[in-house]
């Protein structure tokens, strides 16, 4: 056994014992040290760099580490084996990929306004925001020596009369406190629960003047980020909102790597623990605390997530999803309880899963489609949710077609040498002066924050600007020279956004030809998916009348630049709408409204899924889209007009 | 803090730290040292004697400890406070009251024979032993690129077709393994679950040739002893049987003391843990291991227990049961799941509670009444379950009346100076020579076992024989002199069953006037309950045509002696039937047979409950019954004929 000490730029060392030849990334995971490995540790992404300070690691140099850096101690955790006691330094950048849990401040009203607007358009389409949850004060006769009916029967009969139901279920969680609650309140109590036809499922019993709301939770489990809201089931009022990085990120940035990891021994549990124990439990508890409610008051939960995330969340085998013939364990499944997946909630709370419709088009998209409102218009509309996977729905009130493509982690800063998530220090927007080639950018964080890296929206801007300024060619090759066009430590041509003395880390912030190539393939995947989907209908991009862009990744997105690089169809800018986190908003609608839930089920049933990987012509479309903006420049007339 | 060391006659010392002035009995409970305190530590029973070996205890002498014994270090744990480091010796007798967990050997066929006989009489009355659990092999088409239905839907459709149901619920516990189970078995699997009208609740999915039975568990939770059987739900075959002392015993021998303890802070959890975690979980797991089945194969559990035991098992407030107007939380309650009470079983397994009908007539009696068969005869029959509480049902096919009386722990050796449970060293039967006054007895245990004390059946015999031999009067006073009539260490008149050199403990085994008085009150409670119940119908004991005696306590009972002491009505001996553990047999019938369950519900609905404590005349009947055999000798004509 050797001792491994992890040293951080901020915070205390963490020490753990490791076996001889144990993989350093695995050791870090055991020690709960966050080192991002978007590629799941196969050596391809180069994100898991650490610096060896003392001792020895068996660790070959790879293309991600220059000779100079190797000499300075830099190693990839994923291909390092422990062969002595070691001290390794974990740089901030190694875990910048992982966003922190935070709850939102609702006092400004901004968050609430966004929700209300989304809800309003759904309401206008005739979907009422009502549900089957009931809160009622029930008064009973107090028992006497002549009226000795047991407590449960007394309450059941009173509920049957008051709610006009024929059956009442009293769960164990209520019965254990029932005698004392009835007596402390002189047999007049508030009962909350769920009506289901002629049945009533009692869920809580409390004092008659108890003003705690009946709560619902809506959760968007993104591959990268998890977002959730707590809401009052009676009024729809937002009570808390929170977000956190998906704890599974350390097992891979994309769904494929996570499925592979989940298929290893103990993997299902590891992946489920990462999302449930590490991510959702603390997030929900923090939200409940913000709103000052106990978990027994959470009566319903809706989860919108892609098919893989649903499988890993539930803890079932996901491997058949990724291997031919691509069969998931479920699309729709209505028997899940919060307790089954250890979510903090009432013992009887159910978990509504927004329905999946294909291996790679899941509940996030069916729920999001509801909010896009494309099903309620004559306009031929394109709804795209831009995340680690790009999911696309095209149609109108008459039909809906959908497909998914793997954009990879580039939009979230993965596969990009200085890429990072949209957190403090990330360049989120950029312009470049055509003359001087000098950049100006805005950086996430407080005033004076120096750049650490580039997040997705920043990358779109940088590439669009490099292309507009003639610094790179349509193929992404550097074609101008100047102070900021240089070579990075690995010998690749690059553009320097910030020199070492201008950056937070004391190292250059750059974008190199490999990064640009990776990004072009990502945007090419999106655009070719759009084209292929349209072609399957004998249509082309000129048919698109409106485009709705959703996704956490999309919030800072510059639509003009997105068109300029050939990611989105070249339609008028006022035809683009950014609709925020449609998955979360859809989950909110589903937990609040039984009609919304029915509508999503209906949309899912009617949606046709096109599997791109088996569609002829997709690869050709993809190859053609791997240029700036496209090999067929006629598709992007507005780019020709660029000044 | 002081260190307390418990030293045992057998086994290693147990050490624990205690606060100054902490109660020694509480300290023992924390250290998991079994010291019986049938009176729940109020100083009345004298059972919790320990011997101080080193150090000091603040502990006054009580009537339970002679001066000589006090000088030798004997103390009552319940009134001792720790004031220094101490070593105390815990004698075997202090925990003899607690019976050990054991599983039965079914290979001899004897246990099976008893069950079959009980079941047979119920079957003969037209109650079929069938239930809604189904096991079926389901074959599906394997998915292809052209047939991409998800696993759950594929299985649901196949089950709907095969079982002709309209809805199928697939629980989380099944879904998590469904993809791998289906693929490992080429989409041909064995499905087990429960049919409920047009619904099917799936519970397990396994290989098609899996021969593991679908299992049910029947449990009798007695105040003193817990007994359980594991059975094959399809065939009724007994797979395992086990018994254990009810772990709650250390909180009091009778239901009242347990309710009082449960009402103290943290008490509900303590009492529930004692029965669930300490008693049922290890007992059931041992049985599952005997039968080599995993807990997910246990699909249904039935519990028969008195009203208090039901409440403490479920973990709800029992205090209203014992205080006016005596209202239980439930009589019937059909929503309990095994997981609610942490019983090892399938995640969807329900717990059937045999219905209670009054504060002191519970599911053990309603289930037992089914097995007594008194509801299927014209004979006016008396069914009595003789335990810590005595419960009585009187009637025939036309009516059923019931009541309960508190006999106290005397039948189980409580409240008797040398009393003990029916375990090794207990005198279980006794005769006394009228001339010499010398006793002969049979002792539980291997050949050569010396006596330690007296169990219930032994006490009945000793008192009947002392009375028959004219050694004690009808009031229980000693009226003859002789070698064996003496005074015990506390100065009470007593009869010496075994002198110090004849006993296992090296101390006299005696029965004194206080013991006899306690016992006469216990048998008086039983007989006067019978009389009062009959009187409420304008009947008397001469109307009783048959008497069915049940209860673990009753197994070694001598019916003639029970009549001689005036506990049972003086009817012909061939009119008595001992029917064993009718509560357990009834629970077995209920878990195996839906019709038996309905019949018990029907019996419970039709049974009239008479609350003795509020019935005028009961106290007079009781006073009159506190003689040997009775103040009214005419009630016991056969006693007059005693030689």
C-alpha cells in the first residue's frame, strides 16, 4: 500500500491509501476528489491532468502533455499507476468542469416570471393547471365509551363522506402518528392526499390550521447539469429552485461512456449513487430547507431526462440501449415511487417519468416539446435542445418528427483544450477586431475576474469571429499570422485569447486547430441532423418557419454567430426564440397539471423517431457540414453578406 | 462515568460505561444484557436480582431480598443506582425468562402433521386453501431492429395475454434487473405475482426453470413468545418453522407495562425495534436460511397478535388502547406493507393483520377462533387462549361472544418467586404423596437435569396437589407441618420442592404463600371472566358443552388439575380439547387461503366484545373465584369426589 496525497490550490490535502499499480483516477474517485474525466478515463480528452510533486507514478507521456509539461510533473490521472508514496497537485481547472450545487434567489421575481410565461402559453392552449391532490379539514366526533370506533375507521368514514369517495388508503407513515395527531387536535385535522377515481390515497394528517403547502418537485436531469424546482401543488407558486452538476460526470461526459461505466461490476449502483445520493438528495434537501418544508410534504415528483439518464437514475441496465437492436428497459413506466429511488419525499409520493420515445430521444424532449408549443401552430417549426446530445423535433399541429445526434461535450467545454463549464472565469462571449486581431470578451464572475478558459457560447463566438476575420479558413486552418496566432505547448497552431500574464492560471488561454476541428464536427452533427430529418420528409432548411432553441447550454448563445458557423439554418434572426430550460419547464407543467401530463403522453405517442445512425445519407450530410459554414455555401446566403 | 461489568455464569463479561446515579436496569438494557423485569422495573416483581461483586450501588433492601441475601450482595437492578465502578453477577435465572430463538426440525413430520390436521378441519368446513398468487412462464418474441418495443411493455403485453388481465404493475425491484434477466433467458422467464381482479402485480422475474417456491409467512406475535412458519403459497408445504422470545419482554411482561414504556420518549421506536429488529428479523432470516430461499421470494405475510402487540409491532401510539374510552388506532387495516415494518420480504409483499375486535381481544383470537371451529358446530363451546392475557370466546354457529381478562404473568412463571418459563430446568408437572408430602416431578431438559424453578403447568400441578393433600387450605394458607413445609428467606411460609442440594442453583426451589396467592388471583381472573361472559347471556358454566384450550402456555397443561384448582369449568374431561397454537395456525390459514381470510373477517364482524372492566358484577365474581376451587363448591362437584 502507498499513501497518495491530493493537494489543491484551495483547501486541505486529502490522503488515501492505494494498492501498488492502482489507477490514479480510480484512487481519486475513492477519495472523493473531483477530477473531471469526460472521456471516462480512456485517455482521449486530456482533462484529468494533475501535477506530480513528490514520489513516482508509472505514467507515459501522451499527446495531451508536452515534453516541457511532462518534465514539470504533469501527468494524466487516467493513465498513471501508483508505484510509490506520492503527492499530486490537482489544479482548479481539473474540477472546473463540475458545477457546484446552488439554490436560486426567488426574491427578485425573475425566476418566477420565466416560469409564469412558460406556463401561460400552455394554459392559453387550453391545458388547465389542476391536479388530483386534495387538502381538506376533516372533523370527526370524538370517541366515547359508547362510540368506540377505532381511529382509522373513524377517519376513513369522515373522508369518504367529505370527499365522496368509496375507498380510503391510510399509509403506514400516517397511521403511526394518527392517534396522537387526532387527539392533539380534538379530532379535527387537515388531510392531504391524492384522489384517484373513487379512491383517496391519504398522504399527510396534521393540525387543521397547518398552512404548509402540498408540494411537487420538477427535476431536469441533464447529462451535465441537474436543475429542479419546488412548487405548491395547489397554487403553482415556486417555492425554491436549485441546480447542481450531475455527479455522474466523473464517469464520462456523454451518455455512451456512462453506459459503459454502468455495465462494469458495481457500475449500476455507482452511477445511480452519483445521481441520487451525491446530486439529487443534497439538492432537494437544500431546496426543502430554503422553503422550510419537511420532505413528507412533497407529494409528487416529475423527472424529465434523456433515456440514458432515466435508466441510470432508476438503476436499471442501460447497456441494451446502446447496443443493437437498441432496446431500452422502458419508454413509459408509471409504477415508480420516490422511495424506490431514495428521493426525499412523502412515503407514498410517486415519480412521474416524462416518457421517452427512442434510445436517444427521452423525457427531456417530450416534456420540452410541450413547452415549445410547436404542436399548437401551423408554422413548420424546429425545436432543438442543445446539450451534450442535440435533440431535434420538427413539425407543427399536424405531425412531429424527432431525432438525436451526439454533439459531444464541446458545447460544454469538453474536448476543447481550454474548455470549461459556464462558471467563474469562463469566456462566455467574444468579438475580435478584424484589423488588429485583438479580442474583447466578457467573462463570467465578479468584476476583475481573469479568464480561465472558454465555455460553449464563448467557443461559438470565438470560432465565428476567427472565421469572420479571415484568421481561420472554412476548414478551420489558421491562415493569418500575427501576435496572437502562435503554437501551443503541443505544437498545434492556436489563437491566444489571453496570454499567461492576463489569465487567472498564469498559463495561456488558447484555442487550437484540434479544438476547432472538434467543434466543427459538433456543429456539423447538429446541422446535418436537421438536414437529414427534413430530407426524410422531402423538405430542406428553407421550409423552417420558426426555430426554438432550448437547453442550459443555450442561454448565452449568439444566434447570429450560430448561423455564421453553420450550426443553425440561415433563417431570419427574429425567427429564432430561445426558450430556456424547456425540459425543466415541461416537468413543472407535468407535476402541476394532469392535463399537461396527458398532453405529453399524447405528444410522445404521436412523435415519430428517426434513428440517424441507421438513416442512409446522414454521414454524407455530416461530412458536408464539417466546414464553415458548409460545403454548400448557398445554404447560408447571409454569411456571404458578412462585413 | 463509571464502568459497569456484567459477569455471567456462562459466557464472557460485558462492560459498559454508566453515568453517576444511572439506573442499573437501564444500563443493562443499553449493554444488551438480558435481565428480566416483568413488572417493567417498578420494583414489584423481584425478578431482576443481581449480585454485587465489587464496588458500590445505591440500592435499598426490599421485600424481595432477605437480610441474609442483601448481605451476600443481592440487589434488585431496577432500584439500584450506579455510584462507583461495579462488577455485578447476572444469574442464569435472571434471563431464564427469555426464551431463545430456535428453528424447528421439520424432518420428523410431527410439526407438519399438526398443521395438516388443523388445516383439514377448516377445509372440511368448505373453506378452500387457494390464493391469488400466480407463477407462470412467459415467452416473448426477442426484439429486433424492426421490433423495438421496450422491455417493460413487451413483458406487460405478454402477461396481459397469458393471464387475461388488463393492467400489469412492474415494481422497481423487478425493473432494475429486467433487461439482464430477459436477455440471460432469451426472453422466456418465470413471473410470480398477485392477481387482483383485472390487475396483476408482478413481484419476481427469474429463469423459466427456477423452482424456488412463492413463499408466505405466518407469524403469531405473543406477548411472551413469537412463533412463525414459512410456507409454499402454491402447495401449503411447510418450509420452516421457528420461535423466539418476544424481545419486548424486558420492557414488561404484560401489555399494560409495555404500553406505558412505549409512551415514554422514544418508546414507540424502542418497543418496535424490540419486536422487529431483535425478534422478527433474525427469526425470519434464520427460517429463510433453513429453507434456502431469498427474501424477495416471500410474497405475503400474515400476523396474528393481540391488539397491543399489533400496535407496538406497527409502531403506532398504543396509549389510547389502555386509557378510557379505550380506542385503538385500528381494528382492521389493509394497507400495511412488509417494507413499512422492515420485515425481510419482497418489496411489494403486503402484511395481512388478523383483525382485532376490541382493546384486549385481538387478531390472535379472531384467527384462533377460525381454527377452534366453534363457529361450525351446534354445541355451545368455550374457546380460551391462555397466555399473559386470557381471551375467551363463547358461542356456536349462531353467535359468538368474547372477552379478555388479565391473568398476569403467573402462568408463565412471572410473579412467582421461583417461577420461570418452560425451558430447561423448569418443573413442568408434579404429584405429591399425600402421606409423606414428598413430591415427584418431571423437569424440562436432558436426563439428569436438576430443577431451577417452576413453569406455568408445574405451578398448576403443585397448587392442585398441595390442596388435594391438605397441605394448603382453600384460601392458600399452609395448614400441615412437615419436613417440606418451611419458611423461605423472606419469612414467608413455603413448600420446598427441592432442597438446595437437589437443585441446579444450589438454592431451595420453593413455592410460598405470596406465590400461591398470586396464582389464585390469576386463575380466579380466568374463571370469573368465563362466568361473567356466560352470565351476560343468562347462562352459567353448566351450559358449556365443549371447551377448547389454546396457547403455548397450555401445551403441558393438566386439565384435571386445572379444574381442581377452579380455573376451568367442571365439565367432563373428554369435553376438553387442547388445540395448540391456534393463533399461528389461523395466521397460516389466512396467508394460504383467501377464503380463510374472508371467514376470519366475517367472524370478527359478528363477534360481540364484552369489556369486563366495565361489566357490573365482574369484581364480585372475581372475589368469589379467589378460593380453591371456589367459594361456591357446588360449581365444582367433581372436586368433592377427590380421593
